[in-house]
C-alpha cells in the first residue's frame, strides 16, 4: 500500500510540475523578450516629443493619436500617428523608394506587413501613409550606423 501511495504522490508531483512549466514558460519567455520594450500613447505630437526625447523631431506637433514603441537597449522604434492631412512630414523623402528593413518590434496597432508598404525615409525611419495615418519605424542597424558616423563629443 505504501509503495502505491509513493507512486501516486510522485505522479501527482510530476504532473503538477509539468503543468506549472507549461503555464509559466510562455509567460517567462514573453517577459524576457519584451522587458526592454516600452510603449506609450500620446494625444498629440507635441506631447509625445515633450515626454520622450527619442520621438523624432520631424513628427508634427499637431499630429494626434500618437502611438510610440521603443526598445530601450537599441534603436528599434515604431510610430503611428494621425496627421492633419494625407501628406508625409516635410523632412521625409520619397525618392528613391527605400529598401525597408523589417520592423523588429511588434505591436497590435502596427501593421505586420509594413516593410512592403514603405514609400519614404524620414530621417532614419522608414515610413508610409495610409490616408492620414502615418506608420514609421526605425531599424536598430540603421541607428547603429548613424551613431558610429557621429563625431565623438
């Protein structure tokens, strides 16, 4: 009888540990992968630029419904904003059409297929307009190259 109890208790413990691993592992992986990512929402471009120095200066102060996500350990960025009209911000260039990098960050408010839609470069950001909505993203490798090109201060 004792042997049977030991086997049942062992099986129950192994099952409980297995279930805990199945539940905890995905949560831990998500935390680990996103621990250096910060996401914020702002009412206007002016508010976003005031709150966070890394928001690009070319974003119009009048932009509304600004969503911004960044990796704190590098230069990956996502930006979504509603602009006053359907034109790209003035500093953006559309010629030649950029060969965009894939957006490294993922957010439910940022299109998964953005890379294929890029029509402009706004500073280091790849960008495109969808009506009056601006989608833009910055790639860490582009940011690193630009950082290395800066003269030492």
